[in-house]
C-alpha cells in the first residue's frame, strides 16, 4: 500500500470499520511511514475529542422548522412564476398600445383593392394588343 491508499482509509480505521486483513496491510505501511503515522495520530486525537463532546438535544419543533425551510424554495418558485406571468401580461398590454390592431375592415378593403388593381395591370400587360398601341394611337389620331 502507498500513502495515498492508507490516507484514504485512515477514517475507517479510527471509526473501526475495516476488516482485520485490511488493518494488517495498513499497519505494515504505518510501521515504515512516519508521515502516515502522524496523520493517524492526529485523526485519532480529533476522534477522541469529538467523543467527549456532550450530545446535543434537538428542540421538539426542529423537524417542523426544517420542513418549513425546505418548502421556502417552492414558495419562491411559485412567486417567480406568478411574477413572470404578470410581466408577460404587462408586456402584451404595452405591445398592444404601441402597435394597435387594424381599426376596422376599411384597411383590409383598401389592401384588397390594391391587390385587385395589381392583378388587373398584370393581365393587361400580358395582352398582345398593347404591343400595337402605337399603331392604334396613330390610327385614332389620323381619323380626327
């Protein structure tokens, strides 16, 4: 075993969670490595000091307070969603004020008439008669 492996398993040694075979392998390394022995000694001192700390009593309403705090993000999330919806509605009203809808069908009728006129011009332009317009105009002027 190397120092990295031993160092990773020192908390389990102090806590008594390792099997006898693993403890022997680590003990062989500790016999030759002063640095790992010092780390184990420091960890053991901390563990012993923690064992001397009296247990803390939890207040009777502790669980309820934890649940309330855990629910706060849900409340905030709901509040954020409501604020987003209100913001979107306000944006739509503002947009409606800036770009009002067509006032009546008059605008649509005018657009329809312009489209009809353009289609009529396209049809007239396709007529072969217009190619001879100069001839027709000269005949009309000679009759007068």
